[in-house]
């Protein structure tokens, strides 16, 4: 009976050793796959960092152009206001000239 117990205990130890070896192998494989994924992610992060710095550079390059556009837009608005004012003044002058022409006979009679 003693030998049977020893054999049973040894077989349990062998089974435990096999399970531990399997677990170590599975863990090693899992870690290997995880490190492969981390390497891939590191490359993706590097690419994203490069693209974000390129985007930031492009935006910095656009700032003077946008400012120049805003200045030109302000000038165009000012020119539009000036044009409307000149048309208004011109309309008044034409109206005055038409009125004076229409009363030309009366004005000439005053000066005779």
C-alpha cells in the first residue's frame, strides 16, 4: 500500500509538472505575441507622430496665408463701402444736375 501511495503521489507530481510546463509554454507564446503586437503598435505610433508633426507644419504654413486672405477680405469690404458711397454721392450729383437742367430756363431768366 505504501508503494501505491508513492506511485500515486509521483504520478500527481508528474501531472502537475506537465501542467506547469504547458502553462509556461503557453505564457511564453502569449508574451511573444504580445511583444509582436507592441512592436506593431510602436510603428503605428511613430507613423502617427510623424503625420501629426507634418500636419502641424502644414497648419503653421497656412497661418500667414489665412492672415493675408483676411486682410484682403477687409480691404474688399472697405472698397465695397467706398464704392457704394461714391455711387450714392454720384447719384445725388446727377440728381442735382438734372434738377438744375430742368430749371435752366428759370435760372437764366433770373440772371438777365
